[in-house]
């Protein structure tokens, strides 16, 4: 049995910038049907970029940079696996993965783990890895050779998966669309004019099922990943390419497609095919191909996804609150000297201690915000009053809101937050000529609510620096003082 393999990805071709019009696909891409990942070659390695249907436009997000081009990318749902070229002694291929999610509040995509990859066990092999796929629970890779090996990533190492029994099996591992559009994988080979696939159950049982696709092996170039039904790219006798649907009863060809002279590939995305290419300047182009007629749309250049802005409510709301509270501050402007001295040994808590106590109280909110958004620590500095970009301000907003709620509960119940306890501070009644310094539930609750507002507009805290008892707007309007025992 003569089995011919046409799907090998040769890494050295990626660095070339000039191709004949009928050259084979050379751009490293992967599609899960809704997410598209592209390794864009650069002078210093490559960029991993991400495009998704939910981006609502010809947009992309830069995910990472790598010093060298990967051998292959593999995608499933919102996950990506990256297989790097073999290096070192013994030869090993590093394997990385990441997951993307969309922030439901802002619509922005974020990647986990943030700023890095999950590192999977490396593959030890002197042979070039043919390809990789993402199964339901693990990455799988095929190592070619006289006796090809199919391996599956585990927590600490790779394990062998028994291959189908076939004489002189020299096949490839490809993403393959199963029933109801579910993304699966298959071992694929070309026997004479036919395309042959071997599939097995999701639990990697040893019982393989073989399917023969008559005449689909003629000119076979690659499986088109991400398509919602089996589709391949075929090279015609003239040297041009066509998208072909193999069926048990024959082939359906969409017709010839024009390919660029720059690095390119083709994927399924949503209900269409997308011709993906990179120009000499490094920009990524998408050309949509109708899956029924084969008609190509106008070429589109992918640009960085714009961030959503809060012009619909953010700035007007913050502006109105700031102006309102500033007016309130001038109406109840502080006297040069407090009308009554503080009693019971209480004195105003020094401003340095108050600021440090607030920093301590922000820690739980920061941890919560980082956990729920996957943001970086430095993104917490983008306060909502400093930027109209809701996506950028989302982590800080979550941190401040969480801090306002839990600190408010502490102050209403115990009249102090953990940060204030550490530095000896308590919320007490403003001096009014009586000896009773207890703030009471009503005053503490009002102060906690106003404090949350000031957290979102920290410029309003200026009053605390000029008041003789260091009362800010929350304390002035609630008639309280943050004090300590002298």
C-alpha cells in the first residue's frame, strides 16, 4: 500500500517573504471555528495574534511574542496549544498553551495565564513533529518515522497512544470535523487517489474506525481546520487551489481560489472560510470565501481591536458626582479651627497612617479583581476617574467596589477596617460639645457610602488635607472623624 503524505509543515519556509502564486500554504495558523490564532513572522521571531468572531470587526489582539516560529498551532474552543521547534541535547520541542475568555462587562478579551503561557511537558524527539491537535482533554502530536508515534500530553509527561494497524502507515494527525460540527481529530493518509481517515472515540480507545473518501486524495494539500464540516484544500492540475468537500458519494469543489504571493493559509471560521495572509509590512489580511458559492469577498486588513469607551455614562456620571461633592464641600467648608475640642483622649489619626491603612484595606479587593479579570497588577492603577476606557478601568473598578462594600460592613459593625485597626484608627463622632464620641450606625453607614464614592473619584479627598481634624467629604457630611487614642 503506497501512502503519500502532503500535510507536513516545514518550518524553514516561514522565513521566506516571496512565494510563487501557486505555492503551498506556509503561514502557521489554527482555528477552532470561532477563534483564529496566527503566528506572524517578524525579524526577531514571531507574534502570536488572536482574532475572534465576537470582536465584531476585522480586529486582532496581540497575545505574545516568541523568539522563533512555532512548528504548529492547535486550537479547540477557546484554547490554544503551541509546538516549538526541537532544540537542545537531547532534542526536545517545548509545548505551551493558553486560554482566552471575554469579559462580559466590557466585551474585551483577556488571556490566561496573563503575560505568559502554561508550560506542558516537552516532547523528546529527533524527528520533526508533523502536526498537533487539541483533543477534548489534552494535546496530541504525531512523530513521523519508520514507526510513527502518536503521543498524548499528560500532567508530567507524554504517553503513547496505539496507532491503527495498517501496513506502512505514514499518515498525519489533523483536526477533523465530526457529527453536528463538533471538533475532533483523525489520522489521515492518502492511498492512491483516495483519502483515508482513522478516527477513534474521545477516550482514546484502541478500536479505530476507517473511512475512505474516493478521489479526495488527488492533489490533497491540507485539511482546513475550523470548518463546520470536513473540508480540504486541494491542488489542481493547473497548480491553482480549490476548496473541496469530500463525501462518501463523491467530491464537491467550490472552484479555484486566488492565493497571495506572501505567506498564507486557509481556515474555517464561523460559517465561512478565511484566506489568511501576511504582507511585507507584517499586517495580517483576511479574505472571506463563501462556503456555498466559493465567491471571495474584499480583502480586509486586521487592526488592533479598539477598546470600548464609557462615553455613554462614565464621564458624565463621574463629572456630575465630582461637581456635586465639590459644591457640598464648599457649602460645609471647614473652619480654621474646630468649634469643639475632641474629648476622651481622642485625636485625629495622622494622614500618613490613614493612607497606609487604606492601602492595606485595598489588598483583598485587588486580589479579587486580579482573580476575576485575569489582569496584571499594573492595570489596577488605571482608575475609573482617570480614563474613559471601561475595559482598561474594569479591574480597578472591581477592586474599588469590592473594597467599598467589605470595608463599609466592617465600619458599620466595628467602626474600623482591618487597616485602621492595625494603625489604631477608629471612626468616631465629630466633636460637638458633648462627651459622647460614639459614631452610631447611621453616621458610619453614611460615611462608608460616601467613602466608596471618593474611592472612585480620589480628587475629592483633597478636603482631608486642609481640615484641622483631617475630615474629608465623607467625614464632613456624616459628622464623623477618623481618630486614635492619644
